[in-house]
């Protein structure tokens, strides 16, 4: 298998190559002065199985992903799979108000029927994959990888910042990896401007706590959870997520509040301490054997 990397996924592609032993294709990716994408894959790919690694965030990477597919397909490979480390436009997976666009369905329709398989990582909205109707899909859950990073921290409890079913399951999977309790925060509204957080069942006093989430954007929920855990007497507080968007100086704020903050390499940042490469390479090795 040969890896063709998009400009958004250089670090992850290198980790995948190191993990699997697969080669990295030589390619040329650049922007014209007006912002348009230019894509050229230099390496010969005829008869090879190809893994394109390219995000659909921000907008420009949607176009780049499509151009990468076109460039690769013209080289007559045996197969083309797509790994989307961070799947953009998944928030709007259904109609909330009349007149809206269901952007998750639009992006899925653009990608569908082009690849032999589309792989994603911790889709925030589980309904997104149903819009990819004609292509095999695989969604990886990264919380075990995050949990492994914190094994030496003697974590007593893994907590989800909210009680959504998917968020709680994410924390539960991480806790299973660490062999510890898991819990989630309940929200109690005190008044129109005040909401208090409470762990549902676990006493966190003098405990080492890991808070996990799939996405950290502004970091507001994670920061509120960290502050509340401090008020409740937690000993050490660690935070981890799959997709570290870290907008509005979120990473700096979280690093000041927690003992450690990490993310995976689905979105490259200084917090990318964990790779999803083992998950992907294991899946692809299983398919080939």
C-alpha cells in the first residue's frame, strides 16, 4: 500500500508510514495566488493499493481531497481508500430549522462512489455515515489511544464533560482501557445565568481524573469541567481529545488549568501527543490478510 497525503495530514501520514512500513508517495501540493489548489502525484501508482489521507476541514481541503482522488485515479491504481482524519461539516446532520442545508449529507454525497472505502475518526454525529450510501465505511474510536497515553498517571476516574450517550460511551471505553471508574457531569441550572456541574456518581476528591472528549473547539465545556473538578478536590486533572481544534486560544487556557492537555494527530497541533496510526494500520492489515 502507498500513502498519498493531503496538506492537512502530513504528520499523521508520516506516523502511518512509520507504523505500517508503507511508502509515502511523492506529490506536489500548492496554492495559486488566487487560492486555488494545485495537486500533482509524482510517484508511479499503477496496480497499487492507495490510501489517501486528507481532511474535509477547512473548506479548501474538501477541494484538495477531490483533486487528490482525481490525480491518483488517473494513475490506474488497484484500489483507492480515503482516511478523513477530521470530517468537516458533520454538525448539520439533519434539519433543525426550515430552509437549512444538511451539510453532512452534501459532503457525504461528494465523497460517495469515488473510493473503495472511506474511513473516519470519532464522528461527532453518528448519523453522518448513513449518508455515504454506496461506499464501505469505517469509523475509528480514539479514546483507547488517549487512555494509553495516561497509563503512568495512575488515573482513578475517566469523566465525560456531558451526559450525551456518545460522550459517555467515549469515556467508558477509555476507562476500560485504564481499568478504572468512569462518570459524566450532570448540569444543574441555578438561575438563568448560572449552571453547576456535578459528577453523577463518583466522588473525585483526592483522585487523579482524566476528562475525555471527541472535539475541543473553544474549550468552554472542558474548562468548566476542569474548574469544577478542582472545586471538588481532584488531585490531578488531565484532559484529552481526538480532534484538537483549539480555537480562541483554547489550548493555552486549558494548559493553564489542567496538569496536561493532549490531542491526537487528526488535526496537527503542539498538543498532538497521540497518533491514530495504529488503529488505521491494524484495520488495513486485517483487510489484506
